[in-house]
C-alpha cells in the first residue's frame, strides 16, 4: 500500500468500541432503507433522475461534515482522476439499474437480490485478480447463488414460456441482478483506489461524477416531479449521505467481521416497510432464497476474517 486511507471520521483508527460500531452500522442501514423506500415511493420518476437527486443531495451532508472537520480540501485532492471516472461510470450504471428494479419489484425482493454482490466479489476477485479462493468460500458462494436463483426463478417467466421482456417484474429482476454484478465490479475498483486515495476523496468524486453522468440522461425522459416527489427525492439524497457518513464511521470501532453481518438487518426492515407501506407480501421463495444468501454471505465474511482478508477500507468508500 503506497498511501494510507484517511478516514472521514477523525477518531484514531486503533479505537475499539464494538457496541458503538454495531449501533452506527444499524443506524446507517436504517438510513439506506429509508432512502430506498423514498425512491420507490416516487414510482414514475426515471432512474437517471433518481440517480441525480440521490447523488447530488447526498453530497451536501458529506461536504458539510468534511468542512466541519476541516478536511474539505482533502476531498478534492486526487492522483488518479481516471480511476474515479471509471468507478463513477460503473457505480452510476449499478445505481440506475438498482433504482429501476425498485420501481418494478417488491422492496424486500429488490433488496435481497443485491445481497449477491459480496458473493460476486469473491468470484471476480478469483477470476480477475487471481486471488486464491479455497473450497470453503467457493462452496459458500455457490450456495448463495442458488439462493439468488430461487428468488429470480419465479420472475423470469421466459423459462416457463412467458415473455420476460413484457413482464415488468421479470425485467426488474434482471435489472437488480445486473446492478449487483456492476456493484461487485465497482467494489473491485474501490479496492484499487484505496491504495492511493483518501476515503473522502473517493466518496466525493463518486457523488460528483454520479451527479454529472445522471444529468446526461436529461434528454431521455426526465419529468417534472410533484412537490411530494421532489421532497422524497431530496430526502432520499440526504438520508443516503447521512447513511454514508455513519457507515464510514462504524468500521472504525470494530472489525469488519463484527459489523458486516448487521447489513442483513435491512432485509427485516424492508419486509416490514414493504408490507406496511406498499402492501408487499413476501413470497415463500423470496424468504427461502434470502435466508440462503444471508447464511452464505455471513459464512464468506467469517472466512475472510479467519484468512485475514480485511476489506474494511473498500467497504468504507463504497456507496451502497
């Protein structure tokens, strides 16, 4: 590593307070669930427009926090602008597809499919980065991918003679899976960037690039949001930015293996919120598939801890 990552939180990296780290993680998860709920509630807003509001208004609390910490100048100092552009392109594509899936699928189902990302990271790390992956992790990954197939299968009606392209939920399921794949590639890019770039730099340049790239979709069907939709979009951005700050901070207080499993609290929250607000009733296949994915994801996390493969820095700089 040529340069250490400077974290947004100024607390010494050696500090250890697992309870505080877990609380911060759970609150950050709640923020991201609220963000997703607000975006889903906008419904008729195009994904590119969602990405703009999500990125631009998320940037405001992050920059305000950095200014308060007197680290704002650090956020714009970079040695690798091209790397940030590539990360932005992949991340924006992933975000747009994920938001598209939110408008086509029940909230808990769209969330559960994104849990495939950590499993795909293991595969891409082995194939693209020649990382050694032993039988235990391969088994956990394959087990998790079975869970993904269980969730997707009822939606992909093309396999039963239906027209997948004419089925909004089938297209949404494909979008969610593509979002998870691109998100895995984005994490690999972040892993590379953290070798020389500060966390606040990666986060800031992602929000800037995402805002700019989202604006390029303006000629392709943006709509004038109603006052309620505008409030939801702006609120989604702010909750996303606050969630980012909390997620960045939580990994400073405990190991990734302690913190990361609490990501799956979002599944419980989305099931509850989906049922109360959107009348989404989780299917048996969704619950079974989600349980399989969660178990395999936790197994991969614990195995990486045992092997000493700490991904904390990359996770801090990755925008969900």
